[in-house]
C-alpha cells in the first residue's frame, strides 16, 4: 500500500512529467504536423492533466490520511462519472466543431499514459539496479 508521503512524491513526479511530455509532444507536433493536429495535442494534454488533477483531489477528499473512506461509495462513483461525462463532452465539442484533430487529440490525451509509463520504467530500472548490487 502506498503511504501518503510516498503518494505525494509520486504525484509530483507524474505532474512534472506530464508537462514535460506535453511540451515534447506539442513541440514535435508544431514542427511535423498540421496546426489542427498540434492544437489537438495541446488540448488533449491540457484536458488529461486537468482531469488527473481533479481525480487526485477527489481521491484525497474521499479518503482520510490513514486510508479510511470518508465519503460514501455512491458519492465517489457519481463524481467519477460526472468527471468522465464532462471530459467526453469537451472532447466531443472540440472534435464536432472541427477545432481539434482527433488524431492530435488522441496523442495529447496519451500524455498521462506516457508519463506514468516512463515513471514505471524508471522505478523498475532503479529496483533492478539495486538488486544487481
């Protein structure tokens, strides 16, 4: 189980990596893709970063520092689905109005997955290196 202090360190690392990944993806998009795809990357990245922040706050409010549930399961589930509904509505508007390219948006939305994967790989290498000593 992840303790609160460990989670704060992990969350901060993911948060920083999110912005680095978004910067790299949007820079690559600027030089190699169309403006619509680049805008899609930026919007997708901003949406997923904001979504992750809201999700993290919801989890913090739902649980006490010692890991006990403070709110009802129904409340947590409702907030989860409302958050996903709002995210889906924003994505639908961006694509429906033609403001953002769907492929660029998908690339931008993968920002969080890339950040978490990079952190997981780094942690696995660190553990492997410590065991090899």
